[in-house]
C-alpha cells in the first residue's frame, strides 16, 4: 500500500503543469444550467472513473481533465462532491485518488478545510490522507500552516514526506530544515523531483548541492533537471560549474547539454566579473546575484 501511494502521488507531482492550464475553465463552481442533450453527470463521471482505474502511465490525463472540467462546468458543486467522494472511499484505487487531486486542484477553496482535515487523520486510509494533505496545502492560510505542523511527526513516512515538503514550499523552517534529511531518505527519482520542486526560490542558494545531484540523475524528469540547471546558472560558483561540466560531458540529451553550457557561461561570466571587482563570487553575494552586469537575469529568462 505504501508503494502504491508513493507511485500515485509522485506521478501527480511530476506531471507537466500544462495539463492543469491547457483547458480553459472557470474556477468557480456553477450551479445547474440548462442541460439539453449534454451527457449526464453520471455518464461523465463513469468515463472519468474508467480512466482513473488505469495504471498511471496509461492514463490519458488531458482527456481526464477535460471530462472533470465538463463535469464541473455543467454540474457545479454536485460534480465536485462526486469527485471528492473518491478520496473518501478507502477501497478506491490510488490512481483514482491521484486523478481526483488533479481534477479538484483548480477549484480548491479555503472552506474545503472542513472536509479535508478529517481525511488527514491517522485512522484514514493512507492514500486518502496524502491526497487530502496535498489539497489542503494549496490553501495559503496561517491556520493551515499551523495544522500541517501538527502532522510533522506522523507515524506514516509518506505523510511526513508530503507535510515536510508542503511546509518547505511555504518557507517554514520545519520544512526547510528537513529537506536534506528527506533527500537522503527518499532516493527514488519521483520523490527527489518532489523535493526539488518544494524548494522556495528565495532559498535556492541553500540547496545548490541538491540541484547539482538532481541534474546528474538522468532518471529525473527533463523539466525538473532544466529548472535545476537554471538555478545553478543563476546562483552557482566554481563547485557548481564542475557539476555542469560533468553533465556536459556525460549527458546524451542535447537540450540538457545546451542548457548546461549556457549555465556554465553564466557562472564564468559572474566569476570574471567578481574577479575584476576583487570579490569572491563563491560567496553568492546578493549584489552579484542581482547585478544586471552579471548576466544572471538574462540567463534566468531563457
């Protein structure tokens, strides 16, 4: 069960964000409108649920999201509640719960906390708990931040993982200070992708070593490795340059190699610039990181 949960949630995290924005939708939940010959809620739901029972690699995510969008557009809260019930059922497949999180994400509202929090309790099936915490973490309130902290020492390693990374995204020390610990404990590529995506941009310089390790792991998705290379290009020094050089020499991915070369050029330009100023660029001075002469801004906007 633990393995299934990890599989489902990490597939959700690793999916390109374009899947969540490619469909034009209204984030409001409309009430019933004239339906004419449109498919019934039950018919749409059954089509959606059929996809949700497939293995993650076999799911047509675009079609699934189109179906859930049509459900919510035509049936409003009734559709949202029907999808939400997937999370409440202990016997639903982990992939179904993962797809429910994806489908519900655009519609999350602060008032959902009252039905999400009960699903995070220790007596609830672990896949439901992880999914509920993922949705709960999208509510940007101090109340939710405080509640997430109460789950830090949960008995489930998977729950701890999702809570710690959620707190890290919120730039909370309880999350930030444990990212290195998570990195050492969770070695699967999909877990490490989640960790890298949990680092707040303002904390990037504290985790250049994790970005470097992520770049060298060719099992980590291209999009995440790309972002890691950009971070090294913006903020790295001589040590990060050596990591990029290794990637340049060993990677078979032409795009990754080009990005690595651009990042190295940005670092070398910054080192040369700091040398001319008599400053050690490896100190990651704030002045150097924001200087328009360093070339960082241009590199970051590639």
